[in-house]
C-alpha cells in the first residue's frame, strides 16, 4: 500500500483571465494505546485553509493549503489525530516570483500560491512541495523537517496546474495536473527536471470542469482524485500504470455539507490511518471566512472505489474520532495570545505580499516602522495578517503609538477586497482613534476606494487597545464591529457595524490585519505589545 498527494474551487483560470459511522475497515489497531474523544465535529479547522493536500508520515499527519498573495506561502499543518491541527511552518519562505509580490509597481492579489502538493519521499527522508505560479512555471521546494528551512530545489518550465505529486513505490516521482484535460508527468530521479508528460484523461462534457489533482497509488492501482468546482468530486483509476488508461467514477455531487450556509465539501485529499482506516479531508466554501477543512471517513468497494460515509445523506457534522495512537503532545493552538517574544514571527502569521524586512522586528513586541507612503492600504507593505477563527472571534491589540508621525495610519483591519479598520490617525500633532470603511477593490483587484472615516475620538498618551469582532458564519454578509479602550478594560464601540461580504471571487477569506503606513513621509513606528484572538 502506498500513497502520495494537490486541488481548488471554482476555476481560477477562468476568473483570472476574464474564478454514517466509520467504515467496517476502520478497525482498532492492536498494540498502541488509543486516544481521542468519542466524536469530532466538522469543520475540524474553522479557519481558512483551502485546497488541502493531506498525508501521514509515521504517526504524524501533515497538510498544506493555498495562500495566494500572502507571504510566507503554503502553510504546512501538523496533527496526530486528523482532528486537532497546528501550523508547523511554510513551504515557500518568500514569494520571489516577481516584483508584484513585493508591491513594487504591481500587485499580486489572488495570484501566487494556489492549489499545490505536499509529499514525503522515504528514500531521502525529505518533504517536497510542488506548485505552479502564474501559469508560467512550476517550483519545487524541499525540507527535511516541515518547520524548515525550506529551499528551492528546482524550477520546471511546464506549469503543473493544480498538481498532485506522487512518490511511487519504486521511488519515481510523478505529477498529475491540469484543468479538464488531465496529464501526468514523470520527473527525473533527482526531481529537478521533467522526463516526459502525457495527457491521460479528457473530462466528458457532461461532467464539465475537473481540476485539483491528487495522485495516489493504492493496492497497486493508480488514482487521480479530482474536483468539479465547487460542488463535486470525481476519481480516476488505472490498474495499468501512472499513464493510464483511466476510468472515472463520481465520488460526490451536490452533497449537503456540515456548515450551515456553507457549500459542498470538495477539493481535498485521501489519507490512511495507522490502523488502515481511510479519511477524506476536503474544504467547505464558507465565506466571508474562507474555505474550512472538513473530515469524513471513507470505505472502499470490492472493486477499488472510494465511498464517503454519510450521515442522513449528508457529510456529517460529527463522526466517531479516528482510532490513532496516543498523541505525543498537544498541538499548538491557532488562537490565543501572542506577545511577539523570540526572534521570529510564529507561523500563524502571514504578510500581505512580501514584507520589507528592514522595516519590522520582533522581541519585546512587534515593531512596525512605516514602509510605504500611500493613502491606499492595499498598496501598503508590511501589513501582517492572521486568520479569523470561526464561527465568531475577536482580535484585541495593545498598541504603543507614541512614535507615530504626522500622516501615519496604524491599526487593526478586517482585510479582504472590501475592508474596514479601526486605528490611529496622527495629523497636525494630534492623534485620534478612527473607524474607516469603504476600502474596496474591483474584480481585477484594482483599488476602487481608499476608505472613508466614519467615526473618531481623540486619544491622549501613547497606548491604546483596539478590538475587532468578526462573525464569519457563511450564507450571508456578516457584521464586523470595532471598539477601543484606553485602559484595556472598558471598550467603547466606534462606528456602525461593517458588512463583511460573502462573495467567493477573492478566494481567501477575511483576515485580521495589523498595519502601519505613512501618507506623508517615512520614519514613524508603532509597537504591538500584545495580540489576542479569542472566541465566545
């Protein structure tokens, strides 16, 4: 038995060029002590991790996800039970794919890290990440530990769209990729170049679009797991080898999902536990928050096809927890307090585009020195983002603004293609706390609104607490609210609720974002001494 593992929802190519119970086979292993609660609840992660690729190495599970224009890119998640996850690192340390990812004369919104693939090669004990950028070429990164350091192994001229990387039992590397027309490529033994590529399947017009490939070898047969964006999942099977021929079967279509108001679970990967049980980890479109991972058990038919186990005809909200060995430790929570100690950012943080590393630092807080002179937050460098925890959560920031300069703008945003923020404005030697809405982009991700101040209050001293509450339950636009405090205890609401849109076309969900930019001249700074994400 052997496996390897890629994906996406809605055809981005189109968007950008114009968007019951465990299986009988899920037996308890004999030997290792078993742990876990009696049930788990979907989504297993109520944060935005789309296009999941999932695998197991020994007793540890790993998954990767899309991050578009955020840097570092391609987060690698880690779990010991498939239910509780932590962010271990990022496979793409910097988006060095062109000046637009530095906000240098151009912008990379909704480009960058799309559906990609994560695999492990036992022969050299190395992790591999593979993904294409901007339909131009494919990049392959490697690391001996998911925390890093990750380094670029090679660049391949063929853009492997929505690729799935397979490490075969004979150690050969194969890639399944494509949109509607699905191809398989064979890489050289060192993984640095393409040996051959061949079309292996053309999607029937009756099915429509298939993409988001995941590539597996299971019981001697080759499988390519494909999504029909954004409501179906199909699988191809070949008993004859990686280049086919393949036959197709529908796995799910228009299946009711586990998040009220959310979409159909799709575009993820298959993984086998130590005990031989199989699971499918997909994502659920759940805007305004993004795309949330959900987990369901899988059984196999006698002739080798996967079947998702349903609850009352739907993807279950709850299932019995996977039977796994007792985890060696608890995973690091994705929420909670960060005081920015140490010498680097924790992996739950990602910048909006690449940062100017000369303009920020950590240790005794996070210092953000102004890096851009602009009236447009979407052009401002060094905006630091954090995923929002669903269904509702609150971010609270303690901010030292004593080193701000006239014209500076610093604060806490709800960031997406329609954004709002609460923060400090310093003008004419005076500082006020303000709420700003109306930051907008069009469908080509050009700025159409730089914001309007809708409420403000004067503040004195050098310290303030800012708070944003976000409701990201899907199915309708949801409110985001802002408040501030001068003592960290009593908070005052500032301005009306902001409506967080639930359109899918930006792909990434809303994020909390810390920013500091100038509108007149560089030189100012703020220091974030505490950041906390809390849930009700």
